[in-house]
C-alpha cells in the first residue's frame, strides 16, 4: 500500500482534473465551540474516531481564516503547528489508554 503522503499527492492531482467551476459553492468549514456566546470562539481542529473513517485529525481552514486572517504566513504556520500538535496529543493519549479526551 502507498503511504498517506503519496495518497494525498495523488488525490491532489486527481482534484486538479476536475473543472474549477465544479468547486463553486464548496466552502471551507468552520466550527464554533459549543460554549461560544458571540460567534468568535472557533474550533480550530479535532481528533476524531469514527467507525467508518477510522482515526483522523480535522483542521478547519474556515476557522483559521476567520480567527487569524490578520496573521502573516509565518504567524499562521505557528498557530497551525500548535493546533496540529494539540490534536496529535489527543491521539497519543488515546493510544496510551487515556479516555475521556
């Protein structure tokens, strides 16, 4: 089986075969935190366990876009790094048997 990185590369290439007009109205998702009170508390990422999809991490481009639109690329990269590592922490905790993530 190919690696996940190669899978993503192939998928990216296949996505480029689809006409750009087909992508209209597909919008990046964002997710408000359940405790949000004024529309500004975004969920940036999630570690998920799904019977059909397996274990995976979701990074919400739309949440980053709304919350960090003022950041330059280096600053945004650092925020993305923090969220990705946070979500991987949940994964490692789960592998160690820690529940109630």
